[in-house]
C-alpha cells in the first residue's frame, strides 16, 4: 500500500479518535446533569435458582469517575490501533500463526482456559461443559484431550465423535477448538472473576457510611470502576450485543457471536454455578491444581495477598467491616462467616491479580492465533489456512480494545501503588501496605529469574476496571 494511502487511512481514523473525545465530553455533561437513577434490572437475575446477585447501575459519581479516567483509554485501540490492524489486513499480514494440538494444550495450561481443564488419569481434558455458552453459531466442540508427554491428542465433537491426528477431519477439528477457545475465554471462563462477588462487594463498598476507616480506604481502591464496567458489560453490552447484521459487521471490534440476551444468559449461569457454594470460592486459591503452570503462578500471588490481609487485619475497624460484610451477606449468604483476613486476601487476589492475569495471559494468544468464526460442523472442511483476514481483523480489534489493558492517563492503578490506600504512614496499616509492595516485588523478581513471571507485577492493576 502506498505511503499516501496509508497516511490518509491513519488520518481518517485519527479524526474518528478525536470525535470519540467529543463524544466523551458529551457523556460527561449528560452524567453530570442526570440524577442518580434506581436500577430495576438487577432484580431479574434473582429469578434464577439459586439467585445470583449482579451488577447494579453505577452511581453518578462512579459514572463521572469512569468517564474521566477510564473511557479515554479506549480511544487509542478504537482509532490508531484499528488503522494499524487495517493496514496489516490489507497487506495480508494478519493471518494466524501456524498452530497445532500442542499449541492448544499450551493455551489450556497457561491461560484462563485452565479453569475448565482437569486431569483424568494421565490425560488433561479441556472440557467445554465447564462453561455455559449460548452463541448464535452452534458450539461444535465438546472436549479437547491431551497428554503432552505421550504426545497423544484427541478432540470430541459436540455429537460425541472422537477425532484423532491422522483422521481426515483432524485439521478441521483443531481449527474449531482454537475458535471456541478464542470465544470461550472472554464469554465464559472469565465470568466468575468479574461478576456476583466483585459486583456485590463494589456496591456494598459504595454504600458504606463508615468511610473514614481503613476498611473503606482499602476497598475503595480495589473496587474502583468495577460497578461501572460490570454494569456496562452485563446490561448495556456495547461490545457483546452482536446480532449478525451488516451494521454490526462494520464496527471493527464487535465480533463475539452472541445476541445480547445469550451473552448475558451465559454470564448468569456461569457465575451462578461458580458461587453456588460460597465457602468453596474462598478455599479456591489453595485448591488450584499445582500441575497447571497458570495455577502455580496464581497461587504464589495468593500467598502474598493473604499475608497482606493478615498483617492488615489488626488495623481494620470491626464496625466498618461488619457494615460492609453485612451488606455483602444480604446478597451472598455465607460471606459474613468467612474470617475477615481470609475474605480480604481472596478479594484482593481476585480483583488485583487474577483479573488482570486472565486478560494478559490470554492477550498474546488471541493476537497470535485467535479467530471466532467456523462452519456449523466438522463436515465442512475448514483449516487454519481458511481463516479470513476479516475474522482476524475483527478479533484483533476486539482484543486491543477489551482484552489488553490500556492504562489511564494521569492515574497509577498498579497493584504496587500502595500509596493509593491513603493509610497513615508508619501505622500498622501503612507498614502492612509497604510490606505488601516489597513482597510483590520480591515474588516478581524470583519468578522472573526462573522465567516464570507470566505477568510482570508492574502490569498488575488494583481493580476490575476494563
Ligand atoms: Fe475482565
């Protein structure tokens, strides 16, 4: 493509970016003028048995905070990055890198796909029955089974037939698994991290009256922006209401194969299933299978978070904790009986480590191999060489906007920014926070030296905010 055409394309998309800024200014003005509205939608999910608490509408302050600090971070991926992706697609340089069954096994053990991967005898089984998906293109894969030592692999399709290397359907089967891994992580495997517990905790934190407390200071940092982003994801659905229409096809980052109700339905089922026994959730970090590298990594960070919560505990106010825990208890019975330090250790780990690590371990895979469209069954031959530039363009634009973390200008959200808590320096809480920072950095150094720092600590952020 000529330099002139490239410059024009970039200029057009930059104009789009500047219009986005104008749009944000307009949104801020509207949010300022709007009174806080009461949400009625959050009752709908209570019809599920057992009910699952879900995102409440953001308050006016939360809305303004998000529009000011988080919304501008979407401008780059939705303008300049789209220009870059368009150039790559036009140059036919955006195809997936060649992959095989080993590549998918690697993803299963080193990304959020691990949540639905379990051991069966000598095999690992990536089992799609572990998540509920209601896509508008039929789910074609049931299981991907592998044993890396023995180099044995098999794929069970949705009809129960087994496909093995050497079968005429094998390349097609591998291609389908990669597509459903690409779709399944953001729309299923990652749901429990965002919804139900973080939602409820964020909403309780916002309603706390004892704000001049260490409990509130700590929670405010770890649940900042969460109500707004989750409410958008679950009810507004600007990125997941993707009816297969011409209009939607033209929006660069809209690609996941779901109508809005289908996407929401999957989230509700997946979170309901995960939190059905709340006590199990708080035992989860130490029960993660150490044979899975992603889990070993997450567990190491859990120990640091748990130590921080223990050290902080004597500095936490009983009345403030009772107020917060009581509000969460009303939505998620059983929460108040979880020991305070344990509850906080898990919450900090979930929103400050697991969330970002899910995104940043998945991001390189989706950029390198990901795509989302495959035929309705294995009977139509379809291999990785058939993946379209359009599919890759849309998938990579989606990943740039919603999977990668794009930092906010003027706001340090790094997990190691413990000054954000605002604890009194040299107090028990202040010292615990500094120790937390140095423990995080020490763990990162140890893991980096061993080549096991899947996500550097410097890239971890404090809250679910994207
Ligand atoms: Fe997320």
